[in-house]
């Protein structure tokens, strides 16, 4: 029996239809469906594809994850921006501080970090950076009874005798009586200065708190005695600070003690290689001649730099003993004396410059000269008349005196003033000797005696300065112990004409070849120079046995670069020297030094070069 659809109500889906039809969704999820559709367009394309393919629940989890990622990214970006702004602010503060320091002129010394690594006292070096003086921390041995406490009955754990015995085991040369006396006194005091670190460790092993090894800054001279008179030394003042006592330590006190300036070493003009050679050759010469002292200097003729300066006997600035206290005087810059015939070339140069000597062939009377009742003669008579080249080569007193008389006292006096002979040498050292200078108008006797190196006392440094001016083209410069940078040399002042300087180079070279300077004629170095032997003035009278012998020279004479002056104090006649005059003792020292130091200074021996002295050879009778 069939039933109509209308009578049965709505048609019910079949089982098959229900099986394939999608299940109905809850009302709330259906309501949220438009929201998910609204978010979908904001997602990247590939995520939209995934959302279309995946169920709605999966798409909702991915959206939450992307929201978290966006939040993290924004947070990270904010942190980076904050850090960048912080660094920028710090950089700005630093730039403002630097600008303020530059504009206000604030000194770096006001900042605590400026001197953190700066020594307590500045270093001194030679011209090549070799250390000559430097500060270093040193240990000392000190007795400090208060270390045991103010209420302690005894400042020592052991007996003073036992402690003294143990200290003597570490320091065998310590004064036993003095040490024991100090330990028993109960008073603070220094037991020993400058002990080694390993010695300090041994002291601590004794186990006495009152015997201490404090560390304090000290001054050390790594080269020992080398250039001792140039460097000087330091002493401790009342405040316990090291200050310069003399030498360049004193001259550079402001620089060496300044917190900023002492950061850079003070470079001297000295070359330790040349200094060592000079001191060695002078020591040999002193020993061979029996001299009681010596002075020597090597000077750059174009800059005035002192490459070496030595005074013997010397001393060790690290520890001056009682025996050395009389050896601290600088014979080069302080001790004055008559330097004899080394003045003759200066007199001749002044005469050539003024026109008094025009023709070198002219013969001059070489007979004895009587002035103010006193007669002067040549020590080695070479004839009744001599020309100027012969007079210099044979060191004629009489011819030089006559040349000086022709020149006149006023002109010779002015030349000596121009050469700095009337004042103490202008150099950084405090030890500067003042010459004996004839006052007033020079009489004929004064003029003639000064002309051959008497009646005027100067230092070897005076003579070196004068010879530098005579051979370098005629320009005088004061010597300096500070290194001169290229192009920074003192321009100096003209004393001699360039033509006069050229002629004097020829004649000085001739003296070393044919005259009294043969002993200094180092082959290949074209040495020129003049000897000088003068009796010492003692108690107003000239001694017949005590002399000063000097050789003043320059090399190479075809283009002079260096002056060398060596003076011996009271040499004697010995089997090694065979004579007391400068030709036998001072000249050989200079020759040996030039052989050693020349290559160090860039001057190598060259026998293919020399000064043209052919016209002078003819005047000497040596022409070929």
C-alpha cells in the first residue's frame, strides 16, 4: 500500500544520502567562519594555500604562531634599536669630552691614566736609542722595629747576634759591627741599599718581620763608566726623590722629572760606539805616556753635535766610591789651560782673512823674538826664514809671533771673541770653565804670545769649536750634547771666509803629512791637524817638567765632517812614547781613534782621494 509524500511529511534522506552528506557544524564555529575568512587575505600566499587545503582547526593554530612570531620580531627590533641608541649616546659623550679637552687645553697629566706606565724618571739614550740611564725598581734592606707592634718588648724574634750572622751569610761584605749596632738600637735605619730580588727572598726566609726589603725606584746606568762625565748622576733629596746632581742628569732635570715629557727618552748626541773607542784609546795613551789625566772630544763640524766626550780618570755613576770623588770633574768642558801651538792655525787663518797674509811664498823672519825683555825662540830651529806653510808644519813660534804682530791686537782679539774664547763654553753641562782672558787693550807682547797659544787659557771644548769653524767653511756653532734632527742645526755665524777655510784645510792636511802631526795620519782618512805642547803654569811660573800636550784635528780634509781633540795632562817620557811632546803622545791617540771610529761614523778609508796640496808641496820643497 502506498502512501503519498504529502501525507507522510517531508521526505527523509535515505541511508545512502546520510552516509555521504557532511555532518552539521556547531553554531558557534559556523559563526566564527567569516572571521577566519577575513584573516585569510592578510596571510602570505603560500599560507593561504595551506589554509585552503587544511582543516579550519589547523589553520587557526598557524595564525596564532604567526602572531607570536610577529610579536617576537617587533620586540627584538625594539631591543636592537635601544642598544644602538645607547651606543650612540656613549659615543656622543666621548666625542664631547674629547672636544672639551682639546678646546680647554686640559693637560693629559691631570688624568690618572696618563702616567700609569711612565717611569719615575725619564730615560736617557744615545743618538741611536741605546739606553744610557734609566729608572728601575730596586730593593733595599731596611730595619723597621715598629713592624712587630708598638707594644712588643723586642723588635726581633731572634737575638741581634743571630740575625746579624744570618744577614752576613747573604751579604758577606756587610759591615758586621754597624749592622749589629743598628739591630740592638731599636731604631729604624737602612742596613743595605740596592739588593737583588733573590737576596730579598733570602732575607724573608730568615723570618724577621722587622727586617724588611722595601722596593723603591732607583737609577741605573747600563753602560757603567761609559760617558760618566756626560751623564753625571742623581742624588736623593730631603723628600726621598731622585734629582740630577750634575751632568746631563742635572741639565735635563725638568724633562726627566716631568710626568708627560719623561714618557719619551731624552736622546743625546753621543754615539756609544765612538764614545767607547775614544775612552779606550785615551786610556791606552795615558798608560803609555804616564799621564795623570786626559780629555777628548769628537765633534760634528756641521751641526755642533758632540759624538763623544771623555774625561779620564773616570768614575762609575752607579756607585761613586770615596776614591772616585776627585774624578768627577769634566776636563773637556771645565778644566782650562794654555793649549800651545794648536792656536797657530787660528792666528794664520785670521791673518789670511784680514789680508795680512796674501802670498804664502813670502819668507818670514824665523830668528828669536825679544818682547818686553823676554826672548822667544823655536824649539826646533829650521832656518833663518820660513814661509807660512813651513812655519805651520814645523810649528815655528817666532814666525807665528811676527804674523800676530802684523795682524794687531785688536783684530786678533776680535777673532778670539768671535770663536767664543772670552767666555765659558755654551753647552748644556753646568761644568763650564771660564777662560783666563787678557783684559783691556792687548799689548804687543800679549798679542804675540796669544798668537802661538800662551797667555790665554781655554778648555779643549773651546778649541774643538774653533777648529770646527776653521774647517767647515767658516761658520761658528756652539757644541751641543743633544741630538739634532736633520735640518734643525743651528745656522751659526760666519767667522772666516769660505776661501780661508779652504786654504786652512790644505795646510792642516800638509802638517799631518810632513809636519808634527805625522803620528795622526791614519791612511785613507785624510787627517789634518796641529800639535800643541805647553808648559803648565804653576804658582805663577812655568814648569819645566809638567806639560799639557794636545792634538787638534779634523777628517776627512777634502770634506771635513768631524773634529777630534785630545789633551794629555802631564805626560812623561816613556819607552813607549819616546817623547813628551804632543807629536809623540797626543797625535798617535787621535790617529788610532780615527782608524776605529771613522767607519762607525760613515767615513771609510779611501786612498784614491785626498786634498790637493800640490802648490803647498812645492813651497815645502816636497814637490815632485
